[in-house]
């Protein structure tokens, strides 16, 4: 899922985004609640109409953002973050204007009902990494209690509500969280609290523990992941859905993903290159422009460079998923994975 | 002519630009010479191929940029500008890295032959405004001597070379400059040194003086102009061509041009507006998005907002020119002008 935090995927228009062939995009309840706010979203009849987007939207609950603020990870904010966690919910200061807000599991579902996302995430407790077993256990148990309240709040049949499995890097807690979440018979299952700084091996290990417990006939979503390698490895372990800012954020910094690995398009070696970014790519950027031209746009700090890079990276990720789906359908995922690694170098 | 100083019109891709239906775009010799540089442009076979642009390109000579640097007008530069004007040419320090360069009329034509622009501008002397009669007269006479050298340098028949009329706001100098330029039988005629801070009435008065002398069967180009009103007034006085950063630069600041005047899309009054930017506009932005959504994108500092605004403003300007051409063909320009002012409010 391309990430469209604030009602647009950054640096592209709706039609440029559609051309990269995403199945669904991600929005963020925390950001949309603060700006443009529920009053505007309600007036416009939800996010689909507001941004004129007809394909599905999944909204993250904003739990991750609120707790990230507390850890000082939101560098864009002008206001010092403060977060107070209680059984009832989480009180936090907006990174935009310093105003206080109170998120409860109920409010977060209600906001997502106004947003009108096709898939909603419940408010969860996201501890930092690393974290003690005691704190991680508290987070797991509160997340379950909040999930029950979220489920009871949900009104619309057409909106899906997932559960989020927490438990940091503790196998026993991941198991406990997965079992209790599955008991609540959700529409799908997210794995949260990974890709937050732990080694990739820990992430894969925890994914394996959790996936074993999740029902095979429901979507399994690994939140905030990841690199192309992370995606291939996680699909191999049973994951169906991903979201990550990696393709879009890297694009704006001039890092492009290709069949053969990452390319820093600003590098001097591309100065006279008439080659496309990726010879195997069918995106608008690769069909029309050379590495030399893209390098010039980045060196001249032209916004157009960011746009062309975003189009390419999104198409790279979406094409990777297309190839994965095809390989799975044709029962040849392992040979696909081998071929992927034979070309893609980290 | 949309302005594409550095090898792209800012914040749009080639196809987004084409959808706004420009007849021609403008590039800048000064900027392109410094970055990506003639070596790169030569390697790629010129600017058309480098940026994959098939429609015509006009390149400004860079005279205006070099002399603007001397006046401290280039705020983007990291290096203190220095300019030394001699009969031979103009020596200047790059605003990018402080390196010294020497532009002669010959070099500037040769660079534009490498760029491969369809219409070339000769190196001219652009005095500041206001300027003494003596300095303005020197500029006029040097510009003519340089034009002769430019014409003698030019190799390719398929590339047009215009002359540039100078003379500040002095009627006698404008006449002298126009007469001497016309004597050289150029492919077209530019009026330079206007729209540099003088009152609009002075600009119109000088335009009238010059147009009277210029041949009717050659294109007349008023450089760096201007607002929609400036364009309508100047066409009325006989001008055929314009370039201006106004539509693109204003777009990136959230100022949108409409049939009814300018709109600051960031204003709170658009918060709940489901209207398009301009009900009479056929652009991608107006067909797909509301003022309320655009306001949100600008408030959230999303690049996508700049792109959508640029698309709209370019289409507004190109559509204005379409309507002007149609009115002229149908011999009803005065009634068009009246109708334009009945709606458009400054």
C-alpha cells in the first residue's frame, strides 16, 4: 500500500498514482483527524470523495503516530510532544499546534467511520523498541481490551476492522497477543510493533510465531514493512499486505529501487547515462526519461525529479507485488524468490 | 510560454505540461550552461532529447540573468554575484559555485546551437530600472553591436534568432533601438528591459513606441510579461508572444488565476468549498478536485498541491491565449477584451 498520510500520496497526483497500479492506499487517522479534521471530512462525505479516490483505502489508527511522538520520533513537529496513557485511552499534544487531544478506541473507530476507509485499524498501544517484558505485556493486554471496545463501536458492515498483534520481540507475548486477537474473530490481522529498529532476523522470527496462529483465510498485514527483501521474506512467511513510506520517501531523496538494487540517482556516474532507471520497468519515468536527465533534475532541486522518482518507486513496489502474486498463483514462489535474489543486491 | 528555466517546467511532468496545451516553452541559456552544462547537453543531442520534449523551445540568452545577478536580484544564489561588462562580453560569477565565466555574443549563440532551441535570443545588455539616459543609451548601442556579432555567428537555418529592443523607459532610445534592430532583419523581435519595476503605463507606452516600428509580419515578443491584464493590454498593442514565471511561481505559492481574478487557495473561506478553482476551466485540477481539497494540500504543505495548482495556472494562461487568438481571427478582439474585464477583477 502506497502511503498517503495526509490525503494524498506525496509528490504525485491521483492519476499518476493510478498509473503505478496500486490495489489500495493507506491513510492515517492521526494526521487526518488533526488536518483537515473530521468536520471537513464529514462535510465532504469522507476521504474517498475529498481526494477523489475510488479504490480502497486502509487507515492506520494513529496509535503508532501518537506513541512515536512520545518517543520524540516526529521530527517534523514544532511542538514538544506529550503523551498520557490511561486505560480509557491516550491523551496527546498535536505536533501541529500543541493542542491537547484524547484518543479512545471508540473515537478512533468513529473517526474512521467518518473518513470512510474500507479497512480500519483499532487504536493500539505501541511501545518503543527495546522495551521490557513487563511493559510489552501491558501493551499486549491493553491492546486486546481496546480491540474489544473498538469492535463494539463499529457500525458499518462494509468497513473491515482488523486486529493488531503486539508483543515486541517476546515470543510468548506475540503468541498470547495473536491467540487473544484471533479469538475476537476480526476481518483481518495486522502485526504491529515490528520494523521499529530490531534486527531483521527478530522481525522474521516474530512474524513466523504470529503467522502460525493467524487463520489462513484472513488477510495478514505486516505494518510499516519494508525493503524489497523484507517483503519477499515476509511473503515467504505468510504475509499478504504491507505498507511503507520507503518507496515514496526514498524517491524524494533520490534513492530509486531497481531490479538490481538501489540506485542513488544523484551520483556523478549517471551524468552521461542515457539508460532508464530500470531496464525492466514499465513505468512512465522509465519509458520517458534517462538517468542523466533525472540526475540533473535532482541536482537542480526540481520538484519534477521527486515526482518522477516517486512514480518509478511506486511502480517498482507494485510490480514486485504483482510478480509475487503471479508466482504464488502458479505455485512457483520459491523459484521466484531465488530469481529475485539473483538480481537484487542490497 | 511556460517557463522551464532548468530543463523542466517546475512541479509538472512533460505530460502534465502537454495537457495544458502550450505551443512552446522557454528555457534559459544561463542556467542550462551552468547546469547540466554544455558537455551534457551536447552528449544528449540537445535539450529536446534531454528532456524528451518535442514541441518548440525558445531559449533566453541569459543576459537578463547575468545582469540581474549584478543587481543582487538572484536570491537563490549562495555566492556573491560579480559582473564585469566590456565591449567583448560580460564576465560573471556563477550563483551556484562562485566560478568565473565569460559570455560573449558568439558563445551564447554557440551554446544555444548545442541546446538546439528553435528560437534563440542574442546576448543583450540589460540595465537596471531606473537607469540614466546615458547608461540606457550605452546599453542600446552595445546590444546592437552584439546582435550583429550574434547574427554572424549563427550557423543553422532551422534555428530562429530574434533581436532584442532595449532603451529603458526613454522613448527616443526605444525608437533608436527598434530602428537599428529592424535594420538587421531578424527572424522576430523581442522587447526587453520592461516589466522590471516600472509602472504598467510606462510599459504600455514603450510597447506602443516599439511596436509601431517593428514589421507586422514578424513575431513580436514582450519578454517577462506578465499578469493576465498585462497580456490582454499588450496584445491590444500588437504583441504576439510572452513568457512569465507568474503562472508557475504563483501556483507554488497557492495563488491561482481564474476567470474572475486571483484566488488565494490557502484562505480559510475555501475550507468547505466543493467548487473547482475556476468553473470555466477545463484543466485536470478543475475537473477532479475541489477548492477545499486544494486548500488542505497547501496547508499540509503537500507537493501535490503545487503540482495541481501549476497545472491549473498554466492551463489558465494557455486558455487565455487560445481565446485571444480566436477573437483576433474572428475580428472581435475589442469585444473579447471588454468581456475579459467584465469578469476578471484585479
